[in-house]
């Protein structure tokens, strides 16, 4: 026997709500944790921008500077993630 249209729609809504709940980031408990997460996200954004600049760089000196900056950001990210 086939399911009714309405019960299928309700099932889809429940499944959709559960998927959204799982996809949401977990609530950060303290201000310190929120600050740390914001700094990590900022560093990741900067890292992405540096990678794009390195890829487009034609001057070797400029590329070397960008690579040093990338190493610095990677170090800060490791430091933040280990704490």
C-alpha cells in the first residue's frame, strides 16, 4: 500500500529539519571560545587570500614574502588549534 502524499511531506520536513540541525555549528560556550573561533576564521580567510596571491604572483621576491606570511599564518593556526 502506498503512503499518502501528506505523510510523505511531513516525513521530508522532519528529515530536512534534522539535517539542518546537524549542519549547524555547535553553540560556543564562552566568550573566549567565540573569540578564538573568530580569530581562526579570520586567519583561514587571510590564508585563502594569500594562496590566491601566491598563485598569481610573477615576481619571485613578492612570492617569497607571501610564502613567509603564509608560514606565519599556518603557525598561528596550529597554535590556536592546539590550545
